[in-house]
């Protein structure tokens, strides 16, 4: 693990990381959303290392990270709508699912005819992709199913020496993965809510996004299996219902934006939905390390980042479902 300036990454460190990627190695790197586990996205052997290190199911596709919108031309079939979305929202926490070109390895696509692309809004990630000269496959840098890492310490805790290099740029800004939309058909499909608020996208498209199901939703990374879960049971509480009798507040932790009416062993309160989103995964990991028996998460409002926060909390409690519902 090496520390790197998050705003002005040192060229010598970027060059060192890029050399590892070009040789087929793995580099954990920061983005504005969460830390990613990077490999040369056009090297099938390097991509397979990602699946091995994470324990990731082979049928879960990966996102390719780019350093400029024009790099997408060689990887996907683009139309005017896709180019307009890239111009409007890249760099940023938005992933586009598009028809893949043959150059994209099957391992990246998980056998699908589509590819997921995004341009991260983080100086370190952009510099690394640019210096490597190749698109970078980059799922979250954690063991599959675990809470996503929002700092380098979480990467080290999950993956340790199985990664060749970890670039430590401090804590991330958003704390939840990117929003994923499907642009392969006439309708724009929301495959995964994330760091890009759905309201901004619907304003851009002048129409609500469609919520798919079945095989369509499987085009997105992070939708086929349980994700984001600590080893401690997570319970959703909307504060309007009684606390489940099976829960003992004295052995449980609470997280949310409203002070709970019970004496929990640990309470973490956030001053905004953005702060809640930024800290949810770190709180999961902290409670787990402290030996808490149960985690109670306040159900957030779905506006803005809240929809993605609902999705992550719901996924931490049960197999993936969307829209999220209170048990």
C-alpha cells in the first residue's frame, strides 16, 4: 500500500501502478464512488484474476473504466443518444450498458452481448487509466458480497496481499457505487441506482427511467447476488414501527439520521442523506469489528442519493430485490 495525492497524483506512483497493470497484475485504486480492483480490461487472464481474488461469480459482468469519452468508440456501438449522455455526465458516477464490440473479452461481459462503461471522476483513477493506455476493469476492491471499501484500509482488510498494489488516496467522496443505465433499447432502463441521482437523469431524458427485471437487469454488475453485507445481521427500521422484539438494543447498533427512542449500544447519526451514503459501508465494517450482535439501519427517503442508499441497505439484509421494500 502506498499513499498518493488524491488531487495531484505523483507521476512516478502512477507509472509504477500502470506498469503492474500492463504486466497483468492487480491494482486497487480510488474513485469518487468506492475503491476499485483494477486490471487490464482487454487482457482475459488479468480479468480472471479479479474473479479469483474477489471470489466473484463468473456470470457477474465487470465495468470498464475509461479516461475519456472517445475511448468508448472502440469498445461499444454508440449512437447519438449514448454520446450525448457521455458528454452530459462523464466524468461522473454513471455507468452505461451498451452493445459490446468483439474486442471486449467474454470474461468482462460475463458472456453477455453488452459491456458496461464509465469514466470516473477522480484524478487518481483517470491518471491511471490514461498512463496504462488500456481500459481498466474495476469492480469494488472487496471480497464478493462484502460491504464495498470506501478507504484503503478496508481494501487491505478484505484482500490483503492478493493485490499487487493499493493506491491509498484517503476516503472516497460518494461512498456508493455508480448508477447503471441500459441504453441498448428504445427505453432507458435503470439497472442499478447509485451515485448519480435518478432525478438528474430523468430530467435529461425528459421521461421516467424504466425498472427492468429478469435477464435485462443481469446486464448490470452487482445485481445477481447478495452484496454489501457485513457478517452482522442488518435490519431495516422505518422508525414508525415497533422495534422487532427479537432485537436487544443493548447489544445492537443503530445508524441513520434520526435519534432512536431506545438505548442502543452504539449509535451513528448522519447529518444528511449524502453523509449517510458516504458512511454506510464504513459503519457496517466498524460495527462488525466492535462485536455488535445486530445492526439497525433507518430507512432513508428515496430522493437523490437516498434511492441508492435504500438499494444498498436492502441488499445487505436479503437477496437482491428492486424496488426496495421495508420487510
